[in-house]
């Protein structure tokens, strides 16, 4: 945070001055990958209960020239569209992740930017720079201060990052952008209870609600509404009551005299290969490798002979997905995909982990619950200092014959150190979307996104998202 300047002033100035030409080619390319990835997640979640609820609420308001509810032809207020569409992106726990002092799912900003972009007829280039900006702000805030230990949820940063992404999309002035930050920051502090114990439908909606409020803050600021300041450093402001004091690291494209520009944070975020909480990605990979080893050594039904399964991990992962008693008895999808024992057990039993691994029938499977009873989670002291550069998980299994087997994975597929290819990202979209919109339209959608910088109006994307096979 430079000199005596207030943080909100710095963020507003950065938002105002960032240009498409400031974005390296690799950043533009990565934005496109995240759009494809997020849309795949959204199609996969089309019929999910919280997504249906959010969509039905948004459909109660019809606005000609508004923002489209993905999958439909209905146009509504942009903040309601951000809420409903954002819930689609988030529900499967399959969208991207960023891990630092505070974790985040920065693609959660995408629905807000697209909603604002459609209503203002923003170009593809403007949408790309706004998405890169939203990633940058959210991830830098996560680098600066942890919220989880203080009882707040990571989506608290999302109202600010979404407001700035929308401000960029809507071409707000620097003064208006400053007020959008003030308005977003003052009223949108979220409780961490969302992610404690047995999790509810709200897990899928917590960030989309923050994004909805970020859009609303930008709309208010555009029309002249002012918010309290200084929002971060004030006597009763964000730093005093929510985050504690912090200084924001330099932002993407900024540089000290004589230094190279700072890389953009989207390059440090992670795409998911499995629909589970990110700390479980290496656990699932290790469990699948262990299963193959067990079958090769002891036969196809070897899981029946397991007497003990140990998951060795690091403190942050254990706190989030391996500590609460509910993780051994999940009754909701939201709890199961945030459960070390469930994710490992289903991988060992089925040899795969897909969105259907968390269907209600699978959650009640007796054999799965019996295997979870044999699983314990322990801290591996040698792993502690390796996170977040690596995310090691070691799984050790013992059989009734007394044989011991072990597999360890340090860096999951999709991590910046083990990146998914463009083909992998496209295949993920096809798997999740083809049943809803058909293969031919998926191909057109992929082509549209890869050429996004050529588009003059992002609204042309919406017909490509129309769902033709509906169950809700």
C-alpha cells in the first residue's frame, strides 16, 4: 500500500488505469480457460436444488435489456443474474481455487462480470480485463490477511473483487469506483459458519451472494451513492474489525523502479481435476493410485480386506476437511465433497470420482460408510512447510494379511506446477455440458471463448448457454 494513500484509493486507481494491453498473452489465455472451466461447472450444476431456488427467485423479476439467466432466455436484474449464475459455477465444488493466507475460488467473480458486461454491451476485451482484475484483487487480498482464524468467511473479499470487476466492466469513473469499494466493503462481512460442521446449500451461494452485493454496490455508485470512508483503515473499518492490519502486495502489472512488472495472480490459481475441495485433490489422486496398486497386488476386491487407512496431510487441509466429526458421517453433498474420509473412500471403492459420486443414493451406501470407519487423518510434520507450493497427501493402507501399501501425491493435476492442458479443460467442459446443450453447441461455445477478444458484445455468448434438456 503506497505511502499515506488509503487502500481503497489505490484499488480504485488501479482499476481505472488497468488496460487490456497491460495483460500479457498468457493472462488473456488463462482468462479464457477459466471461462470455459466455469461454464462447464455451471452446466453440470443446472438441476441442483440451490441453483434451482436461485434461478426461480431471479425469474420472478423480468427486465428487458437485463442480464440473462444462463441456460434460459429470461433476462433479469444484473445482481440477481450474478447470484443465480454464480451459484451454478460454485455448486459442484469443481471451479478453480486459490490458496494463500486465505483460500478463495476466484472464478466466482465471473458471473458478476458477465452479468454487468451483458447489460452494458461490453466487448470481449473489456470482459477479459475485468475478469483478470477481479482475480487480481481477490487473490492479493487473500495474500494480505487471513479471515478464517478470525471467524469470517473468504467470500468477504468477494464483494470487493466483484465490485471492482463490475466497475471496470461498466466503465465507472475513479470516483465512482472508490464509492463502489466503500459500499461493497461496509455491508458484506460473511460468517465462517458456512464452512463448519455439516454444510448446507448456502455453501454454493455464499460467494454468489457476495458477488450480487458487489454488483449492487457498483450500480449504486454509478448513480451517485456514497459509502463510508476510509473503509479499510477507519476507526470502525475493515482492518480494525474484520481482517486486522495489513498491507496489500503489489498488484499485477505494477512494478518498482527498475523491476519487471509483477505477474498477475490468475496464473497462480488452480483448476480442479476432481469435484472436491482443493485440499482433497492430491488425496483423490493418491487413493486412485493406491487402489490400482492394491488390485495389482491382491486382487479386484481388495477394499474388502482393508483394516486401516491413514491419510497423512498438513494442518490447513485437516482443519477444513479432516477434523469435524461430520466428515465421517456426511449427509449432504456439501459436507461430502469437503470430507477427506468420504473422498478417499469413494475413490478406493469406485476407481473414479465424478459429480455423481456425491448423489444422495451414494451418500447412503453402507459399504462406503463401513470403509470410512477405517479411515483416520493424521498430521505429517514434514508436510507443514510445503503448503501452498505443494499440497502433499500420503495414504497408507493395511490389509487383513498384514501387508502395507502407500502412495503419495505432492502436486495435483491442475496446479500451476502441474497444469491441465487446454485439451483437458475443453474435455472437462464437454463432459459437464454435452448432456445439457449438445456436442455441436459445445464446440461453438469453445470456439467463441477462444476468440473472445474479437467479440464486440459479450451478449452474443448467452444463446450458446441455452439449455435444451431440462429437468428443472
